[in-house]
């Protein structure tokens, strides 16, 4: 997540956004500054990198996401907080 006015409006200033944000585990809840995001993108372009990951704490998740997502999807599907959040979002 990049720390922007939109991030604050959606995830901090809104009840449902805060509920969604609270469900994000570390490192997915880590926010970076726009400057850091821009630097990561520019560095990736300069290196002609196939992928750019920022913050670096996301790198292990990125490498393991195929296996992690299977477990995470199951856990989220069984989580009553997620079902309640989806219901509340749909009611909007």
C-alpha cells in the first residue's frame, strides 16, 4: 500500500475500510511513502527488472504466494469477520 490521500480516505477514514485494513496481516499491512514507491519503480525500470517489490518485506510472500494463497483463501472463506465485511460492503 502506498500512503496517499486515497489510502487514508478508503482505509483509515471509513469504518469498513478500517475493518478491511485490520484483516491484513503483516507484511501486507505495511505502507510505503509515494517517494519510496516512485524510487522502487524507477530503480526497477533502470535495472530492467522483471519485477519490483517494495517494501522488501513483501519478497518472501511474493515468492511463496502460490502456496500461501491456498491457505489464506481457505482461512478467509471460513472467517466470519470477512463474511460480515463482505455483507456490509454489498449493502452499500
